[in-house]
C-alpha cells in the first residue's frame, strides 16, 4: 500500500481536531519543532495517528525506553492494521561494557547477550523502510546508532520473478552473499534449502512464514508464502524481493577492498 489507513471506531473530539490541524499545517510548512501537550490518557497516540494518516509519509516514532516502545508499537498496529508498523529497539537482553578496575588490576571483558526475536524485528523494520512507503517504525534511542549503509543493504536484495530463468549456482551464491546459510535438514530463519526443483527460504524477518520457489528446469514456475511447519501455501506471488538476512551486512567486494 502507498497510503496510510487509520482504522478506529472513534473520531477526533474536543481539542484533538484543532491539534491535528495545527500539527499537519506545521509539517507542511517544514516547522522543525512542534509540541503536542496532553496528560496521560488524553489521546495523544490517536491524535498523532491522525496526523500520520493526513501527512501520508513514512514515520519514525522515537521513545526513550523499550517499555514505552512496546506499548506504542501495539497501539499503532491496532490503528494501522493494513500498513507496516515495525519495532526497532536494542537487540541486547544484557550488555556490560568492558571495564578496568585499577585498584585490583582487574580487567572485565565486555559481555553481551542478543535477543534473536528482536533482531528479526529490526531486520523487518529495515526491509519495510526500503520497500514500502506506508511504514511506521516505533523505535527506542537504539535507532540513533549507525547501521549498515542502506544502499549496501538494498544492493544485496535479490528479486525472484515467475516465468524468468535463473542460474541455480548464481542463486545459491547470491543467497550466501546475503548471509543466508544453506540447511537442507532444518530450515530456520536466515537459512535456505534447495532440493530438486524447490527452493525454500526462511527470511530472517518473517518467522511466521517461509518462501517456496518452485522451478521448472531453470525457470521459476511458482512463488508462494507457506507455513514453516505444515508447508501449506498461504499466498501466491508473481514476484518476491529477498532482503539480506542481517541488518549489519557488507558485500564481499567491499570487504576485500577494506583489506
């Protein structure tokens, strides 16, 4: 979709219509700073939702902690069920920076534990931003830290189209370049299986479905989204863009140039 569609049984009331009007006008006039005042429970999220629907531009909502980000993520998904609402927070469940205690001459190594579910949601957010205009990203301050070059991420995207011919060795090479691993026995997020005329890919950003690409000789005959457990088809497509498996990624040529 190219347009935000706010779904709610409620309509703006009280001070909300005027607040929405002023915020929309301010955005159209490129005002750098606008402030929406309101106590808890006064409908600020609903008001901002109406602003997003009116402006119809990709939006990032930056908050100061994961708890508030999770709350707003759920609320905006409810307001915009037909659009992409993504969640982008730090993927660390635990992080302890390296330290040195001079009094005891003790060095403490850095310790970190990543949450793979959050990592999948981060990849999904980056993919949505690059592929869809109707995207809202609810993020914590983790979003201000540098990621990979978006052009590098986009260049490693691989398009599959029905009725087009593909060299199978090149397909496998492209998947490995995008940091997918081949696993013909246990298909997990970030891996692919190529058995006979069927290529199955488990995108790292979509744990609830896999992509099954069926070949006839070297030509793609069918592309479907399928259930990862039952392998039952859920949706047919004529084209599918596969984004890299991880958000931090570089092409082999760039890595070689650095060396």
